[in-house]
C-alpha cells in the first residue's frame, strides 16, 4: 500500500489568555491507501484539531503534513485548497450543509467546484445518495431532513470526488445502529473499489473497533490501542 497522508513531528498550540496551550506535541502519523483508522480520546484532547491540521484547515506550528507525497502544510492557501478538493473528503460533526440547496445539490457541489459537467455531477450525486439510503430525499433541503439524514448527506458529499482519504469527525453521532452499519459497509466497499482511506474521530468504541487500527490521542501524541 502507498502512503496517502503523513504528518511528521507536528506541534500545535493555542493562546488561551496568558497561557500557551499545547495541543499536539511532536506527533507523527501515517495513513496508507485503503486503511481505516479510528482516533479516540477524552473530550478536549485535540482530536478535532488534529483532523483540521491533517486536512489543511489549520496550520501546524512545527512539522509538516504531506498529502500524496506533497508538503501539503507548506503550500499556499490556494494550492492547499486545490489539493484538498482533489484528494480529501470531510465529514464534520455538524454537517455544514448549504441550507438553500437540496440534498442532491449539496452532494454534487464538490464535483461542480471541480468543473465536472452538471449532468455527470448530478448523476454521481444520485448514485451516492442511493448508497446511503436517501434516494427518496434528494429534493429535500437540509431543514426538511432529520439529523441522521443530514449526516448521511454529508457523508455522500465527502465521497463525491472519489477522494484518496476521508476525514470524519463523529460520523455516527446522529445515526442509529442500522445506519451506522450501512456507513461502515460503504466505507469498506469504497476502500476495496478505489483504495479510499478513512481517518475517523469517534466516541463510539464499537464503531472504532471495526477499523483496521485504533489510536488514542493523549497528551498531544497518538498511541496505538491494542485490540481486545
């Protein structure tokens, strides 16, 4: 397997009043093509910060993040945006769907941004909504969908460009057991078909244990959790 995402000796801290709060300390981490990785840890341990640094949404104070062998974190904001849209998908804890657009249009948006023809983008979006069990809800806007349905739209949107890696923040937080298993099956299918890797921040230990590897973020570093 070839490496997709790699961070080398990452430091990240934030100013909190007079104090400098260190979140990540010399953290190194590698994700291979098709690999499923879960990251667990206490609230406030920096899991979302790590996802933002991996995804180029936040810059490390030291160290480098590489995406597809390119020094992602060292690129200009414009160059990072292009590389992100080409290789990464995101599923946020709070969906971030565009309220004025339908489910179908939300899923098609990354494809349209990548200048895929509208007909093709909508066809791909329809296929993905079917994959997540929402083919009958494609014309509904986010306000007309339940929390779980909005989460599934967000997951479909993250997969629109056949990304090399998808970063997911609590992807099953609003899903029942049946839909969580459906998402797990979809992740497995995509890994087998196009070698998509997944990095999942989750409090759902049962879901984490379905991943290839589980890491705990503790005191700014990642420690692999041995399977029980």
